[in-house]
């Protein structure tokens, strides 16, 4: 089985991914995508150059430099759209101080990302710019592993696949493969492009899951912040297409559960909130393709109009949110959960008292020790696997990556 990598493979022809047969047998209208460029991952679990060999230290450093350049460009693009007034200068300073305080942890995670043999970086899943994903692989590859397709956040402007490195590492340590999805950001694309990319990536993962050691019956979709919104939109859009009998490249039945972390699901109600937080109305409406498109890209509004048949196609929905989240209030997840429950959906809401937008995703994992959000995710993924639950209970305590005083100070300074 072959996957597409970031660079062309020498002398290889085009290879088509094996089609996944959903639970219950073949489904009508399911189509297959082909990978643009093949790469053989028969020797698993390591970062590789385009010809399938293990990448050299020089190539890794070059890749790190290229990634740094991309991230820097994203930051300047964001500043260019937001302007350089007093408010944003102060916010930028706060962000820099926040990053410096947590830098010891970021360095350790960055080293893992660039140099660990458990990370396969920049696998190509489509033909558009930024159509790449990173795979975080468990050390034990003796049996098929659950797979989490993760859509990162970033205010629809600075999203990047490496933002999921810490989550990818933590879940891989518990025997779960994580595919962190990159996608076009604004102004490179608008929300329709982001949804198209996310759906393309989900299709790629579903159709290639066996080739990288994944269990085709244990695929989970997860998103954080803007990524939670994009993933929810993609999931509902897919359910609508299936209910209409349209041809699709993946099926909702292939997703066992959706995890929405700190997401916003009624963006029509969040426009003013984002404006006050600095994501100005004119920019946000450009991202969402105009005010008239807000209902279409608001999963909460879409869910209210779905038929019972379409709602029944949806997997278990698990919404996770901190009650002290100022970037996207926890009421966003509460309202979406209520709508789904009233419509007959399978939904679970987990609120984390006093946690901010970045606490559950960054500060808590960097702190080491018990991670409540991770435990909640694992309890769903391993619900039917008694041996995995036993391993979770006896797993080593994650190491602390940043001193407590740095985490507490960073939390106070954080602009998020």
C-alpha cells in the first residue's frame, strides 16, 4: 500500500488507495480518491525523504527552517489584516511574552516533532496548496490502532498542522494514531476552501487507514477552536449529501465519534464577539464569504433544519469546553449540544470549570500529570477495549515540560 508524500518518488507510477468498506458492507454512492504522488511506507513510523529513505539530519533541519518560514509568514499575514494599532501591538507583545514563558515546553515538543521516528510529516492528501497532514504513530505497531483525524485551530487565518504536535504526542503514547490536518487559511482560501480541504483529508484518511496501521472501524474526527468549527461543518455537510443520495468520497458511518474542543458552532451569533476580541467584522465576513453565508456555515443553525434521517447518520458528538474561555465562550458548545439533543442526536457535553481557551489544549498538557481532557477523549475511544483501558490506568505519568510558575504567569498574560 502506498501513500503520497511531500516530494515525488523516483520512478514510481500513480497508485490508488484501497477503498475502505464501511461497517455493514459497501454503501451506495461511495467513491474513491487517488493520491497524487506515491510513497511506500512499508517500513513504518519514521520521517522519510521523497524516495522512501530515512531523511538525513540536514534535510530535517531544512524542513524545520521551511516550516518556520511558513509560520512566520502566517503571523505577518494575520498582522497585515488586523492592522498595527495600539491594541494589536499590545496583543502582539502579550503573545511574545506568552510564547517565551512556555518556550521550554515548545522546544521539547518541537524536537519531538522534527526528529522523532514516530512522526511522519507532510503526507500529501490532495492537490491544493497546504494539502498536507502529519502522522503521529504509536511505538507498538503489532496491531491496528484507533485513528484520530485532527483539524487544528488558528482563527481561520493562522491554522497549521504542527499546532497539534502536543496532542498527537500524548495520544500516540496511548496507542492512538493521530493525523493532524493542514488546510488553506484566509486569505489563501475562504471557508468553502477550508471545508473542501478538511473533507479531502478525511477521505484520504478513511481510504488509507489500513496502510499506516489504523483500524478502519475506529476512526474519530476531532477539531480545536476554528478547527472544531470546520470539522463540524464538514461532518454535517457530509451527512446532508448522504441523505440526498449524492456521490461522496467518504461516509459519516466511517467516523465513530466527533470531538469538538473549544469550538464555535453558531458563527452568526459570534460575529460581534470576535469583533470585540480583535477578529474584525470585515475580515471575518470575508472569511465566511459574506453575512448571507453565516447560517450556512453555522453547524448549530444547520442542525436545526436537518431531518431526523440525517441526524440519525451522525456519530456520537462529544463537545469539550472550558468555562473561562474568553476567545469562544463555553455557551457556544452548550447551545450546540442542546440543539443536537432536541433533534435526537447522540451528544455529550463536558465543561471544564475555570479553564481558558488554551488551558485544556496547551497549559494543562505542558504541566504534565493528570490531563482531564485527554482522559475524557480516551474514555470514548477505548470504551470497548478493556485491555486499552487497563493500559491507560497504568500508563506512566506524562512529564512536566514547563515549570508551574511559568504556566501560571503565561495564563495571566495570554491574549487568547
